[in-house]
C-alpha cells in the first residue's frame, strides 16, 4: 500500500490525527497549508462519498456530495468557522446530512415546478407525459420548463400550451 507521508516541521502528516490536520488548516488561515488540506481531503472524502452512496444511491451524486462538502469544510476551516476542529469527521458527516436534505428539497421544488409548467394536458396522454417525464433527467426537464415559461401567453392570457 502506498504511503502518503508528507513532512512538515519534522512530522509526517500520516502521523497526525484528523483533528490535528484540521487545526493546521485553520491555523494557516488565508495562506492555505496545501499538504494538510490534501491529506485531510484524502481521509475524509471516502467517508463523505460512502455517506452519499448510502443516502443518494448514485455514484456520481455521491462523488459530487463529497466534493461539495469537503470544499465547504475546507473553506470553513480556513475562515475559522469550525468550532471543534478535533471533531472534524463529525462536522463532515453533519454537513453531508444537511447537504443531502438540501439536495432533496431542491429536487422536490424542481419536480413541483415541472409539474406546474409541463402539465399532462399539453397535447399528450397521461401515459406519454409520464414516459417523457421519467425519461428526461432533472436538468433537461428544468430547461424545458424554463423555456416554456418564457413563452408569451396568448391573447386571452392563457399559458402557451392551451
């Protein structure tokens, strides 16, 4: 197994626990300690990704979650906004939980928006609408909904699909 030892001030980063690395990142402030940040990222990214896999059940979404959470964590450490750096793993898992909840709320809001702007009565049967709706990913459906919403209403003020 490859070692990731990086020496700083005579101490291998592998020998430091997560809390010590978090304190180093926080102490560096505006001039980032790239080695400590990289080591902390390496250690915590796997945990965040596994959390994402368990709760999102999608490899890409889990990778996105890990990157977003760890970027936010490093930014907060640099800004001195993490109250207990020794509990950085708990902080990251809490951030994962809150980010997943936020992602789910956003998905529900987008789905509701799409249902309001692309109704089944837009010249399709309910089955056709359902098939198209489930086949398109969320970003494509959002783009379609926004495009439809930008169309002008007819002379009676009705939406463009009536």
